C-alpha cells in the first residue's frame, strides 16, 4: 500500500508544472523516499492504514479538481464525501489503531454491517442519479 502511494506521489510530482514546486521536484522525490525508508524503520505498526490514508488524501485532490468551478449544485454531494474522507484520513493517519477498533465494532453485529452497506449503496445510487440529472 505504501509503495503504491509512493509511486502515485512520484508520478504526480513528475507532472507538476513549473509554477507548482517545479524546481523542487527532485527534492520532493528524495524527501518522499527518505520518509518511506524511515517509516518502515520507525513506524512499522499499521503501515497499511497510513498508506491508505495517504492514498485517500492524494485521490481527494483529484476528486476535488474534477468538481472545481462546476456549475451544478449536485457536485456538493460528491465534494462533501471527499471532505469527510480527508478528515477521516487525517485522523486515522495520526491514530491508525482507531480503524481496527472501528472495524471490530462494525463487524461485531451483522445489523451494523448491513446498515453501513445499505447507506453506502444508497449514497452511491444518489450520486449516480445526480450525475445523470444534468
């Protein structure tokens, strides 16, 4: 997970324009590799959760760029979920064991799992319907 995040980050940094840290691309890449090595050494716990959080943060930029300056108000449904994901990723990257606790709580009863699945599915259907409405 962490290696995939690093590849996505290096690809993203490689495509930055000169206005966006253009002359610091090599520095950012070296710094990212250094952080990767140090996190394997000093933060071995929950690396998958931290890698997933970084992927969520990198994806959220792409999702927010897709909705930037778009006219329909229905974009706010998608953007609100992205912002919730950003807050959750920041929280879980600081305390990754909370994801384990949440998943243990969620999977303790089947009704919780079904309710969460029904909510996510209905929200996906709502986003799909809103995308087709304009």
